[in-house]
C-alpha cells in the first residue's frame, strides 16, 4: 500500500484547481444574447405604443405583413391595428415571464401579458407568442397570438 505524500497531493490538486478556475472564468455558454434584450425592449415599446395610441411607433414596430390572432379568434392586420381604438382609460398591461428564442433572422418571444381593465380590477392573464423578423432597419413583429389563461 502506497502512502500519498504532500508532493503527490500537489501534483493532483494543481491541475484540478486550474481546470476549476478555467471553468469559473470562461464565458458561460448561456450568456445573454444582445438580441434577447432588444426583443424584450421592443415588446415593452409595443405595450407603451398601444397604451398611448402611438401609431407612428406601432408602424415602425409592426412588419407590413403583420397578422394578429386575438383571444377571441379574430384576426387583424397591421392596418387594422393602426386604426384600432385605444385601450380603456386607466387600464394597464404588464409583461412577465418573457422567453426569447432567436434562430438566424427570426425570433419568437413568448410570455404572459397581465391586463387590468382599471386599478381595482383583477388581472387577466394572456399567454402570447410573437414572431419577429430581422430586417435591414431592425426587428419587426410579423405575427402575434394571444390566448386567455
């Protein structure tokens, strides 16, 4: 039976420690993609533009081929959305649990939109799936679908 001395221990631990240090300092494979932050920002900009009936901002966010499927099954085009009535005064929308997946020039954002008709109302949750396409001028929303949960 061999007894391990201090020199043997050092020869075992030095490479192991070096490998551990390398793992801790290397850039993680799951580091946030800059597109992730951009797409989440665009989702919030969309809510803000809708809340304030900012048709100029909506026109820039929505692709010309945009189609939305509402929870009631109704489909709307970009022009329909640009002409839509504003949400009820005092209503709020809060986006939570957003997940972004990017594949080349296409991105899918999923999450929950908590809608409150007014300050005293109980929130209603809608699951959403939005499809973005990267154009020379930036990301544009191509498709949106919401389902009441």
